[in-house]
C-alpha cells in the first residue's frame, strides 16, 4: 500500500492572508485566501475576499512568495561541513577525501539527525519542498529512504525521495572513486527502486512524498543501471536525476569512455526526456544545450557549490532560452556548506550577472528559478506559484532587519539585500515556521544531537 504519511490536512477554516507588503502573484495585491490546504482566492488591491473567511492573518509587514523548492541536496553531508580533510579543494580531491569518511562513519541514526537538521534549515530559509539525492547504501543503510520518508512526514515537509545509487567501485572506471563498501549490485539497486516506488511515490495533486531514481553520476554507475532506471521511469512516470558535467573532467570522461558527448549518452540510455533533471550542468556546449532544450530536460543550478569547488558556471540563461526548465539547489552541505536556499538565490543572481551582465538576469528570474522552475524540474505543477488551485505552500519574509532599511522594492530587497531567514512558512496550509522558529522542533536538542553524530566523522581524519 502506498505510504501517505501522517494526516497533514489543516483545519477546515478559511484564512485570509491580508494586505502583504508585497506578493509574488498577479492579482493578489490584498492577499490570498487559503482553505483545505489550497489557495482558493487571490484578493486584488483594495478589495476583500468574495466570501467571508473564518480568520484573518495580518501580512502587512511580510513579503509573501511561493515556498522555495530545492531540487538537489545531499542531506547526509551536513555531518561533514568544513571537514578538515576537504576544505580548500576542488571537486575531485574533495570527494576523494570525503568518500572514505562517509563510508566508515555513516549509520541510520546519523542519517536521521542529518535529515532532520537539513530539512529544518531549509524550512527556516523559506523552503517548502526538497529533493534529497542520497546514494550511500552500505551494509546497515538499506532503509535510508524509509528514514528520510519518516523524517519528512514528522516535520510536515514535502520531499522527493531521490534514490541514488552506485554500482561501480573505485578501479572499475577511470573516474570511479567510491569505496567498495558503498557499492551495491545493479539488481539490488533496482529491487529497492521498485520497492520505494511502490511504497512512497504519490503522483496525486498535493502529494507530500514522491520518488525519483538517481544513479549518482556517469563515471560510477553502469549502462545497465541507467537504462533500467529509465525503463522504471517510463512505466511509473517518476523523475530521473543525476549529476552531469559538473566539471570539465567529467565531460571529457564521457567522450573518452563512451565516444560521444554527454547528451548523446543520455539519449542512448533513454534519459533524454522531460522527466529528467540534471544537477550542475556546467560544461555543455551549444549543441548539447539545444538538444537538452528540445527535450525539455530540467537543470538544477547549484551556484554556491559550484563557486566553493570552483567547478564553473551553469549557462542558465542559454539553457532556459533553449527550452530547459531551470531550478535551483543548495547541493551537499559539505560543498555549500549550509542548507539555506534563499541564500542560493542571491548567489544565482550574482554569479549570473558576472556571466551574462547586469541587465540580463534580474531578481525576478532567480525567484522564478527557485519556485516555479524548481517545481517544474521535479515534475510538479501543484506547487511553485501563488495561484488559485495551487497548494498553499508559502514563505513570508519581514524586512525589519537593518540589512533591509532603505529598500524601495520589497521583492528585489529579498535578493539584493540578502534575505536568508523566513519569518513564517506554510506548507499545505499549515504553519511549519512561526516567528522564525520551526514549529515543534527543539533546536537546541537537534543541534546537540547533530553535533554528537558529526564527531564520528571528524574521528575518521587520518
């Protein structure tokens, strides 16, 4: 039976979110009405709702935007932030330093607290839905996806359980770096993919849990795994996700190993589809960008991680112009090193302007990528915008901090003045953050438990 999680239905009362300082919605100048977990009315400036509401929430000090959607994360990596073996390194030395640490120290208990902390951080930054790409399934970690589903359900957080996989070990390919104990057989991976699709993938409107299949990267997974996950995607309609051409070395590897460019190889594997979204997508040429766009492939831009690891700059404007869906992700917390999606929007603006010029990318572009664009990458049309019939997933920011004083355009101020913490967050019509604090989460206890778990990863330093 499909797992639906706990009852997330709000009270049947309707709520008028009245008179926001600014709102990212057409025709909602005087707010919106939420009922039954959905947006049921937009209220134009100077108007009142068409029907009386049960409650009114005064939003006059808030900038209201759709809940942010994070399309790429590795939540377990919160346990190795600023790890002494990995700081000040580019991708390959970084990952070679951390893989042995993760392989030795990861436990179900550690994963649980990592997902709790990362999800809470994301919600506090205004995020209401996330995709977590988890790929560590060594002995004892077989239930990793179940742990993530349980945590998301407990927090009331929307999540795409992105079932990662490694079926090639170090030594099996020129670029393969994963230790052998984190490798699974191809059949074991496929069996678990089938299991979690059956148990957790909910394709219905408003779903709290969905599933995507995510072989880790072309250099550490087999052709069989790629083609078989593509088959499962066609049969179930679930999403497909992987890292692709994050570095030039990876693009060169694909050409050397497979005799074609990365997009050609995606097509050979059955992955050139609008159900696919790719993390990073830095080193595509013009021909590849055009082909990705024709097939409506999604792109997750990870600006903070790409800058930390000096991997390069995703050609966002070119990809979007070609027809790709563009979204945003924080990426792993060991290469970011936090889980703040609003901060990533600002980085996307700054990095984009360095690439394309100040006039070519605006605050509205990055707000679109972090909301509607990201939702489209995950194959969701029920979230990502403030419109009648959409899920009531909303982020509220106040501009009372010193950083915002003097700001003339409230929406632009969120990005240009560096908003990083939401005052309130609503998911499916239910408050999950109030007055900047997550509802029902003991932050002190969470921080202490996470810190204890992280010590085991520091002890792996040689």
